[in-house]
C-alpha cells in the first residue's frame, strides 16, 4: 500500500476545507449528467473537485477537461493509468488539498446541500469518517448499491463493519485517518479481482481506533442504469466474491479478527447458500492471490 503524504503544492492558506474526489473510467457519455449535478451543488465552505481518470480508453480525458467550466470550485485533474479504484482514489488523495476528503462515484448525483451536510457532520470533533445515504436516481433501476436508512448508525472504534454499511459511492474521511493506515489498498476495488476497497478502508479505520457513522443527511442519487436480470445477477456475484475477500483480509490483518470471524459465521447462516459459497470462494481466491503475489 502507498504512503500518503499531507504535503500540499499550494500554500495552506489557500487550501480548501473539503476535497471532493471522483474517479472515472470509460464513462465519458455519463459525465455530462454528472457535471450538471455538480453545477447545482452549493457549499458554504471552500472546496475543490479532484477528478481522477483511471486509464480510460475512450474520450473521458477530453470530457473531464470540459467539466472544469461547469463547477463552482477549483478543479484538479489527475491521471492514474493503472487500473483499480483503490489505486485511483489514492492518486486523488495525494493531489487533494482538503482536510476532509469526500468520495462519490461518477454515476452518483449529489444533493444540492451535500457538501454542507458533510461539513455539518464533521463539526462533531469525535467523528473521524462517515458514510451517507444513497438513493436511486431513477426509480426504474434495480434497488441495488443503495443505502436508504433514515436513522444514524454509529460505528464505534474497534468494531466489525458490515459490508455495505459505508459505501464508496458516498463516504468521507478526515485526512489524518487515511494517512494513519496508508490509504486505500491498491490491490482492491473495481478494476482488480476484488471490489471491496471501500469497506476495507473503513474496517481498517475502525480497527485503528477511529470512530465513524452512517449518517442519512449527506445524500447522493445513484444512476446505475441496471435493470436487466443478468446484469444484476452478475453484479451480485461480484459483490459476494468481494465480500468473502473482505472477510479474509480482515481475519488475516486486523486485531478484530475473532469478531470478524464470528460476524461472518452469523451472516453466512442467514444468507442464501449460493451467496455463502461465493463468499468462501472469494476468500480462498484472495488468500491464494495474496500468497502468490498476484493481487491487484
């Protein structure tokens, strides 16, 4: 995992409070709608947009450069040609200047008060990281990769973080939290064999003694456009496999391994048999790839 530095290329006096970090790959046709959503967003505090192009082969680079004029904030464009969302997020973090690092996906549209809600949440000095609410943008899309809870869910330090409680489509960290454990795992995230870079980062934050929470205030609207049954089934298989890898990594690396193992056992008993089998396969594959140096 890379070392994340707090060095800044612009004087601290000019640095914004928040950095909104968005990674994209080969989705140039969707960036117009995303830019329109950003243009409607307002924030009472200083912020910047950090756009990371994760090795796109379409005209994403050109489209990304065109977004700058539509956003009411400084825009920094980062090129990370090596595939992997964890790696791309780290590239964005290294270039970001804010003390609060906010992450959303390029197919999510933030509410107009999104960043103000983030700012309000971190007004609580005891909060180190958060996950926000994720609603469907199009009610015709399948209800997956969302989080609709209307009440806060605290995540005390050293607790087991269930997969899906905090999702990369809507999460934020204080910079010092990510710096403490080296940021996201380059070997994880879409573009790699396992899609669990977000929950892995949250689990390591909790294991390091940081306090987090799911909060329903900061809201984004996910426009994933998945409706076909085969698309949903394939996505669910990917999540099952990634969840197994997540549990395996926690058991191998974290001091909370016993609690993780117990949580996995309880969850597996309540889950569909096929999902549990895929989780086990994902865990085994993760361990084999890690042992043979074939992660990422």
